[in-house]
């Protein structure tokens, strides 16, 4: 595995790979790798001849007062893990190289970024689409791999790729969970032992939703109310949102229909945790 720091070098390497008719699979990340990240890399490894992973803690997707300065960083451990799963190139640009002085261009997806996580994080997705567009321009991958953990992010990226004719196949892979059901996240490290236990309410509330749907419930408010009851059993939990939306338009559903996304965000002490499930009704 080669570690590349300069965007110009990365771009030149990827251009040569394309000219040599390699298929480039790309996994953008912010590092602190866990099995969720590794599952994306393994999938890229299986379906592409060259795998590029980027590791960049992107400042523009953090809001004022969010966790940018304490976001976990573990570059050496990460590069060992990436090498183990067969990554070819680990791209680790500096903040200075990605956002030099005088930087002023942003990519924004409109409506899809104003709902769900966009309500409490109004500048987040603009940072995500900007960095992902920049990374796509550097790597020019054939396929890019994202986790369903950030389901809204995948919807937003797909829209950007479609609207801007980027011609990149977006692959979404399932949420990887800890043995007890908690969705893996770099931010789980912020939790105390007690909060870590309470954090299970996110997954439990989604299981409750699934149970209700299996027993025939189709009314979104009733499902959300039951989920709220589950989340409220966690004393440190504070609900940011629990919503049931169409899986591709993210429009609120009163009655479950078609490809449905059930998503929630809960503040648990210092961490804001998200989780979701998709159901086809
Ligand atoms: P991050 O480093 O948190 O920006 O995440 C990089 C990629 O890994 C994103 O596409 C995430 O959706 C994905 N990811 C993060 N956690 C998980 C998880 N538990 N399961 C699957 N994918 C994940």
C-alpha cells in the first residue's frame, strides 16, 4: 500500500490507472477505522482492481462548537488496518492542501440537506458534498463506497453525482454493528460506560419499529411514538429527531409505503448518535 499526501500526486496516479484501464474503487473516510470502514474497503477490493481510501478529517463538515478538535485520530493504526484489507493507496492530504488560503468554492445539494440531520447541522452536508466532490475530482473513481450508517449522506451524494453528471457508481453497504447492536461509529469513543449501555436504545427503538411493522402497523406517528418510549428509557439520551421518510426523496411519510427509511439521532452526553433502518413495505 502506498500512502500519498499530495493531491496532485494522487490525481496523476489515478489518471494513469484509468489510462491503464484499471477500475478504481474509492472509499472516503475521516479515519479512526472500525469494521464499518473496513467492510467498505473489502467490498471495494472485491469489485475493483485498484482501491483508493482517503483519510481526511474534513473541517468544513463540522459546525461551530462541534467535535472537530477532539475527533479521534489514529493514522498509524489506520494505515496498518487499510494495508491488511488490501487497500492500494491511502490518500492523506493536509488541510492546507485541500483548503488553501483563499478557498471559496462550495457544492450544495438543496432540499435533501435541509431535513433530518440537516435541521440541527445546517452546514454539515455542504461540507460533505464539497469535500466529496473535490475527492471525486482528484481520484475520478468508477465506484465509490458509502455506509448506510449515514443514509442521508448517501442520498445526498447520489443526488450530487446525478445532478453534476459525475458518472460515478455509488454503492451503499449495510450498517456494521457491535455484538450488542450498537452501530459502530468513531464517536462511540466519547461515551462513558453508562452512556455506552444506554446508547443501545437507538437500535432497540429500530427493532421495536420493525416489530410493529411486521405486526401490520403502517401509521408513522404510532411507530414514532413507540420508538420515543424506548429512547426515553435512557436517562442521558436526548432525542434530536425520530423520523419516517421516503428512502429516496426523504419526504415525511404519514403512512409507510415503498422503500421507507426510519432514522433517528439522539444526543447521549458528549456524542450525537445516529442510526437507521430501511424497510420495504
Ligand atoms: P466516517 O469516517 O465516519 O466519515 O465514515 C466513512 C464511511 O464509513 C461513511 O461512508 C460511513 O457511512 C461509513 N460507516 C461509518 N460507520 C459505519 C458502520 N457502522 N457501518 C457501515 N458503514 C459505516
